[in-house]
């Protein structure tokens, strides 16, 4: 219909070609070379996507080789470990009774870790620790390591992890010893930066020993379980103790009667074996070493040995028909990881498609419905070698819209 020159001409929409799909709409009118809304239909939701003319795409191409199915990632070494810091330390002693109470100088900070090093000696049998409380609570209390020989002395390290805040009273309770000359000594140290979400004690590497000599030593931890650990050492002896040199940082000797206790710490950044050793005039002694895992720094990294990649169709009208996925890592046949392939939206693993073991090299058949934009194949490596480059290549066919 034409009501004069320069007036709007309503054009009857031509018959819709089958391959135009969702781009076709009946609400457009043409004014010269411009595509406009019909009067009264603005904002109706029937407008062309992105204001793209329906003639922009000339055809739909089907069954071509799938592109964009390649991706790679670095197998994670795990979250980097932070650093532990000594917040405060206080000692206490007793020559009778079954408890030693240490009153901290400052209230504790919630989430920190309390380390209690103990030395004990008595004429016939040594007192040994039966429990530790902070502010009357025994929550998250762990006996990390004990070295006791009644012919020598008792030395122990206890840990309270993820402590409550605002507390100052540390009470160490003992099983009573026998004989004359009871001597109980305690160092209580508060640290920040220690793992608080679970028991931080590296129990597999804790060590301890007893003896009668001039060279007390805990013995070696062996290889530590992770690079970032707070190492705690303690020596209890019937003489004044000189602790190990740097990188160890030692407390002073806490002494009651003839029994002395020294406690020390260092923060490691490697898994190298450690020993806590000192020197004394010849006397009986006990020595202990314990590793405490540090809290992750930042907390955003994947767990150690894990890698994740996502691939999927991108762009309007792009449809994938994947057939198989080929994977590889630098370690190849020497890689003992497990590879799992999932299908899910927005890169979130939902449906397990298949698995390969080992995950260093192999091909996995893929049987999934056709994939449209927003759907992804997600490959996950677990138990891999940190630092490895892991890659995936998804092959199959795809449909896409072609301009022209």
C-alpha cells in the first residue's frame, strides 16, 4: 500500500525458507534498505535478533568437520601454601599435682593453631599427658607425637587446631608418675596460617626418640607430605639445652628443678626431611618433631594433580555432533592420572560421558545428543603429574550458518 512518495511501504513477507529457522519473523517492514518494526509491535519480543536482516545468512551448512574442539590446560600443583607466624608463646611449670595451667598473655584468635610442647620426669615412672584444654574445651585436640622412656624423660607435642577466639587458659592434664622428684614443663605457642579445615598434623612424618648423651635428636621426619609445612621441634632434658641453628627459631629454656624444655619452629617450602637436634652436657633426654600443614594461600587453585578443560559450540546456529575425544599429557604412558569426560551447561560437569585410565594418552568414544551453544564437554584429569600440559581434541561433524 502506497500513500505517496516518501511514505512507508508495507511489504508482504515472502515465504519462509526452511533453513532460516528462528531468524525469520513476520514483524519487519522495509523502508528502502532499512529494516523496521511494524507499527504497534515495538517491544513485543518479535523483533529480529540483534537487528540482523533475515537475508544476512545465505545458507545452512551441514555435516562439515567439527572445529573448536581443541583445548589444553596445565595440571595443577595445588593451592600454594601460605606462611605460618608465631603469634605468642608462654611457658608453665609444676613440681606437684596432675595439671599445669598456662595463662596466655593475649586472648587467642579464632582459627589459629595452638601447639603445646611438654617435658616431664619423675623418679620411677614419668608423668605423661592425658589431655589438653583451651578455655575448658577439648575440641580439635590432637596428640601429635610422644617420646617417653622411664629410664630417660618424657617429651610430647600436642596440637589444638582451628581454635576458639578470646581464650587465655591452657590446661595440660597428666597421668601421675611415681617416685621422687616430679618435674613438669610446658610451652604453649599460638600460630596463625596453619590449616584450619581439618587436622593439620602430618602424622606420617612425626618422629621422636629418647636417650642419654650430649646430642639429643628427634630423628628424621623423612619426606614431608607437602612442600608448605610448619615444623615443630621439642627437646626435654636433664640439663640446659642449646637448640638447633637457623632456620630453626627456638624459645628459651623453660626449666623446673633440673628439667629443661626447649621448643622450636621453622616453615618449609619443600618436602625435604627435617630433624630437630640440640646439644647438652651428658644427660637423659627426649626429643620430638612434628609437621603441621599450612593453610592454602589464596585458595583458588585446583587440587594438586587436577586439570579441567571445556569445549563446546559457539555462535548462532552452530550445532555439534561429537564422535570421539582424543586426550594426551606430556607424561603420556608414564601418566597414572584418571580422565573423566562430562557433558554439562556453562562448563559445569553434570553427566559422565566416559572415563580413561591412565589419562596420559587415549581415545574415548563420545555418544551424546547434538550440542548447541551453552552446552560443553568438560574433561577432568585427577591424580596427574603437576606441571604436565594436558590436551583434548574432540572430533565429529557440525552444522553452521554461512553468510552469503
